[in-house]
C-alpha cells in the first residue's frame, strides 16, 4: 500500500466483504509472501502462536520467496484485519494476499 488512506480503504472494503460472506467466529485463510529468510518466516509464524493455527509454507521454484498459508479461527472481521496490520508492522517486506 502506498498511503495509509489507501490501506484504510482496502481494510474497510475487506471488513465489509468478510461480514457479508461468513458467520463469525469463522475460519480464515491468511496468505503471506516473504523473502526466503528463516527469521522472517519464523516471525510470521510466531504471530499466530497459541491460536490453533494450521500453517503451511512453500518455497518458490527458484527459492527466493516463501509463501505462508495460515488457516485459523478468528472472532470477527476486525480481528482478521488487526492480525493483518500486526504482521505487516512486525515483518519487514511481507506481502499480504
């Protein structure tokens, strides 16, 4: 996101979509991409500790990037968005999908 107003618009749209498409609490699938760096991968995974998350990682074909899929039960759309914000604040260079 290039500006905070753009990211807020994105999160507001996501919040509305989540309220429209699921009954909460609900399972949510997060997808992140980081450069293949064990510290970054561990940092993303650690943010979901003690949440009962199922985490899968997969390296890109050339090994430069790693995708991280995290399936976890979340309380509501606001909790989903707060977790996205936490990950992007605490892990440099992470891409949220």
